[in-house]
């Protein structure tokens, strides 16, 4: 029995070893991402963006004359699995770099693995400030996405310009919701001392019935509300809030962070979307002030994904990969320490314009798109009006 | 003619001890994973195979153990020597409380209640942000200080992952030896009597509930130890450690390997882990493969892998 089990073990181990030894010369990049379950709505397009980038760069000869091989793995939306996949990518597939993870639980968990294995890890989506907070920062973790400080403070900058003083907040009761709301409230109070936070609602993450929270908030009569309900949570919330006259009572003075203004959110609600509120998004396919690079990117993306109105998420994977390959080119090496050094302060020229990975906190100055939603007869879903990309540099801290 | 039987277990242990010298981090990594999960599966089998109690919530004690060690080591800086046994003790404590209620029920009701308690544990881990880190879990659990191992001749050249593996292997071996001792003792026999016929056991004066509860606590203790090791190995603990899918996974390991044999669950843990590692790099449809394996197993080999091997062996010898 023991001999048998040992044989089974030994043969599968040998198989693993031989596979890892193949494919010399390519640069292997692990891409752990949510590819199944509800999170795949964002994870899948993010992977598409990274894949498109890789195909394009490989067609031009790759980096340092070597092709990139992207190895996507499904994290199933949980940190435990993300860790397992990341270690598997490093040990079995022998990837030299990792770009990926989606949730604020996955990012920090994989960061630990990156630190231990001295593998440069670029997080293209997780927003929690914890990921790059001084206590957790190490030479191998970088973030190309926005973070809760940038997002909360940008929302505060916008709300400060509204003629309102009584503010309410509603956010899911967990790390992301708490962090982004805190960033919003603190910054708003700092830049506009006349504001008063009249109400704060904390439904649990994944709440099915928002009615009590909506009614309680309406009772406090805020003039404007900051919402951090993201993705499908915002959809559920808005569908319940609309018939209760919530948006009307606020005069549409609601700003929804967590990509409430993304095409994914507006599309999934269609005509039910509370048109007139403010929201943010990582990308807009119809950016009026788009630089030629962005227009070109959207054309390529449409072709690559076969979508007439492409998703707003591929840009996250695309930019994450671009930071990596630009850094490799700058370092002229695949050595983790050299690439890490090259990434610090690196400015890339991406479809959204120029973007810099700050040396001090290894965080990109990635501002999102913000705007007021409106219906446009050209589309069966709400789009952002007067959409602007806000540069977060002045208030990133 | 009496021949001394070959001490296979000792041979296996010595072989496993050599894995770090193969020089591959991957092999050491997989071996560590399997060793810990084998202990977890063996602890479940004390309930499943020996006492005849089907627990759907065994991951709760694994999770409690993992969080105990992680919180002690990361938040309070307690050394591993204390934090590791604490994992078993705290898990056993919870098993005592939960088990007290569970053993009052039988069969499917018992199974459902174990599941209910496990879900409560999961929910607490998920929500108690200040202590457990909430849904983000606790990344960055420190490695135990294994500097002393480098001082041992021959071990100095190994990496810290290899040192940890040797530690895990030694601790798991001791725990398994203890489990083996328990099931072979008169106490263990009593558990089997209860499994075979609880009414009859009651008639001959055995306090069935008390024995079941004690088995529940012992199983919880060893699951806690496995959890404590796994949290460090995984470099972080997460609420999913206590989720029902983890309970299902260990149940599958036990059944796959064969719950009728002491070593069955360990073999199950090994086979399932290796299969999972191999298959997930080819396909996203791991659950599909797992489902097929289970169906084949349940219809073809009721006794699991070890059961099938033993049966085959017997038939060959019979000829």
C-alpha cells in the first residue's frame, strides 16, 4: 500500500517537474484572478485586457527580445485559494512575476507570498489601503489600481463643489466600505468645514434587504449621500431605493464609488438605473476628450472582445501588465530587485495618458473617471455625462 | 516460522524525511501540504470510521486551530511552542461545547448540527474584524523561529521551507502515533462497538453519549493541531478555513482513501491533493472531475482506495 501510494506521488511529482522545465526563454507572468462565480463579471474582462496587451507586445517581439507567457489561474474569489494559486504559479510554473488578484482580501494575502519568494507582484484591482500601507510595504508589492484614499478623497473633492452641507453615507460594513468612507469623510471635512455628517448607514456586505437602511437614512434628511456599495450590491440597493423615492428626496445628489458609474452597473440595470446620480468607473468607451491612444485602444478592444460597447475592466489588467513590461524594459533584466527598482517612480504612457508608480508608496496615481449619469438615446443604458478623469496627485497624500 | 514484519510506517517516515534533500521547493511544498491535511483527515476518521459519527462541520475545529495559532503568534507574538498546542486545546474546548449538543442528536440531525456550529464559527471569523481580520483574514502569519535547526549537522544547508517541513513532519508523526495508540486501545475498541451497534452498547452499560462526546473532543483536538500548522504553512488564515466546503473536502479525502482503514484518510489526503494540484493547472472544471471520481468511488470501491488495495491483495493471496 505504501509503495503504491509513493509511486503515485513520485510519478505525479516527476510530471510536474518536467513541465516546469519546458519553455525556456519566455517571460512567465502568473495572473491569479477571479474567473468563476459573481466576481468573474470583473475578473474575466480584466484578464482579457491583460491577454490583449500580451498578444500585442508579443506581436512586436516581446520585451528584451523575449515573449511573454501569461498564465491565468482562478482564485474563485477567496484569499485562501489565491494564496494556493500564487504559490503554485511560483513553485510549479516557475513564473518570474505575478500580476493579479481582485478583492481586498486576495491582494494582501498574495503580497505575503510575493515578499517571501522575492517575486514582483503588481495588483491591478484591489483597493484597500492596507496593501501598500507602510507597515505592509515591501520591495516587491506594487499597485497599479486606484486605492481607497484616492477614491474617497476624489469623491470628497466633487461633493465639496455641490451646494449641500448635510451629508449621509452608506457603505458595506467591511474593510473596503469602512476605509473608503473614512477617506471621504475626513477629506470632505478638511476641504469644506461647513459640512455636517448627519447619518451613516452600515449594511452588511451582501445585504439582501436595504429597505430599513434606506428609510433610516431618509429620516435623517441628508442633502447628499456618499455610497460605497459596489457592483451587484449597488444594483440591489438602487432597485430597492428607487420606489421609496430615495433618489428623488436626495435630488439625485448621490455619489456612488466602487464603479457605480461603470458600464457593467448601468447595463445590468438598464432603464431601472437611477439616472442623474454621480458615479465612477475605470474606463469609458465613449470618452469625449479621449487622447488618440485611448481611441485606438478602444478600437482594438472592441475587436479583441467582440463587444460593441466594451467593458470598463480590461484597462485594469492592461495597465498592470504595461507597468510590468515597461519596468522590465527599463531594468533590462528579469531580476526581481532590478525590476522592483525600475518600477519605483516609473512613468508609463498608457491609453489613459501618463501614469506614474510613486516611489514612496509603490502606488500608481491612477485616477478614475467620474461623471453624472444620463440616458442617451444612442444607448440602451445610462452613460456618464461630462465625464472627467480626475488626477489624484494633489490629494493622494 | 515467525518473521519480524517490516516496520513499514517507520520506513515511510524515513523516506518522507528525505524529501527536502531532493532539492525541489515544489516537492517540499506539496509534502508539507499533504502531511498537514493527512492529519486533518485522520482526525475526522476517528469520528467517521471509528465511532460512526458523520460530521459535516469538521472544518470548524481546523479553522479554530488555525486562528488560535495565527492570533497568538501574529497579534501577541507568542512563540510557536505555546501557540501550537494551544490550537489543539482551544479547538478541543469548542468541540466539547458544540459536541455536548451534537451527541444528543443522531444520524442526519447530528450531521446537520455539526454543520450549523461550523457555519457559526465561519460567520464569527468572517465578521469579527478586530480579532480575526474579518473577510480579509490574517495574512502574514509569522514562521516559527527555526534558526536552531540550522545548528543541527546536515540541516544547515536547507531552506526555511524545508526546516518547516521537517518540523511539520515530526509533529504530524507524533500526532498520528497518538491517534493510532488511541484507536488501538480498549477505549478505541469501545468506540467501534458504539459504531456497530449503539443500542447494544447502551445495554451492556456503556455511556454512549459520553464516549461519543469524548471522541468528538479528541477529533477536534487533532483537527485543531492540523489547522494550527496549516495557518503557518499557508502564510495566512482566512474565514474559508472553517467554511462548509472545507468540511466537505476533508470528508471526501476520508471516504476516497477509505474510512475502514487507519491509513485510508491519509492516502485520500495525498491523492486528492496531488490530483487537485495537477488538474487545476489544466482545467477550471476541478469540481466536475471531483464529482466523477466520487461517483466511481461510491459505486465501484466502497472501501475507498485502501479498501480496494486490501481486497485485491487478499484475492491475490487467496489464489
